[in-house]
C-alpha cells in the first residue's frame, strides 16, 4: 500500500500492472480501497498526479459504494426512479459516469455515439422514448463487450480456469451462464454492479467450467478461488436493485 498525494486526507491505493490495459484506470473496491490499473511499462511516478485529478471522483465513488453497501446489507430498497430518459449513466463496475444529451432526429440514421470523454449523444425521435432506450441498450452492449469480456479473460487467467467463447446478452433473470462447452454468456447489466460483485460472478461461472452444477465440489472450488463467496452470493441475490428502471424498458 502506498499513499496518494492529496490536499485532502490521503487515500490508500495499490498499483496493478496489466498486460491487457491500454490506458490507466481507477477502481474503488467495496471496502473503499483504490486500485490503479496501468499498462505494462507505464511510468508509475505519474500515478499520484492522475489520482490528484480524480480525487473528487474517488471521494464521491467511495461514499456512493459505502451507501449502496449499507442499503444492500440492510435490505432497504433505494428510492424509486422516475421513468424518464436518463441524463446520466453510472457504470459502477468499470467505473465510469456518463452524461447523456438527446438530439431530435427523425431520419434513418439513429445512433447513440460518444462525442467526448464520458459524454454520450443520442440522435433519435424524442417523442418515441422506446427507440432511445433501444439505442442506449446497444451502446451498453458495446461497452460490455469492450470491458467485461477482457475482464473475464483476465480473471480466467488469474485463477487458472480457462473458458472458450464469451458472449454478451441481456438476460432477464440471470447475470451470466456457462454451457457444457465452457462458453460463457455475460449479462450487459453487470456494468451497473459494484466491481467486487462482477468479479464474483466471473469466478462463479468459471468454476462451472469444471463443475456444471451446484454440487458440494462446485462450492468447494468457488471457496478456493473466492473465500468470501457466501457474502457475495448473498449480496448478488439483491443486486437487481442496482439496475436503473429505464434499462428494463429497453427490452432484452
């Protein structure tokens, strides 16, 4: 553990070098620990400056995760959300917070596209929100393919449980699934979960590549790979509350 340099109270952080990382990313665990993932060969002396620029985000994210964890463990449901088009999209697992702007477009070129850092533009007929929801879902699917798939591959390598094909879908009642051919299908809605729960889902499904059931042998393997699995499995049963209402309106 090293200390981040900040004018506020220093936050402990750890640095992890990843061969798959293309840029620096910051993650906050469910315990409030900050992890900085850097590409191989990146100058670690630049990390404190990067953290200083993101200090406000780190503080807000830490507070949000603590509040969400308290809601999950207490069993108290969060306040209901209004069924309106989202102006912000928080992807906890990555983690990224996006601003969304909507532009009237009655033509055939309907799209949700990135126009800047964490800034999304949706071009669609605004009097037909279902089309906007569908475009946002397609964007989320692409985000899941670019972030969740390599993340699963990383965990697979880390715990030495290989899988074959990885796909992304929008399942209604499950977070992921594993077939007898060791193909894993991920739910794009995992983007909205805290990173530690996503990691547990990955470990759970990778263990299914060895035991395609929930036998005692399966759970023993899960315990070997993730000793705190009982806590995470219990939280996962309540994790659907993390999914914004508008996401369900986009359909499967």
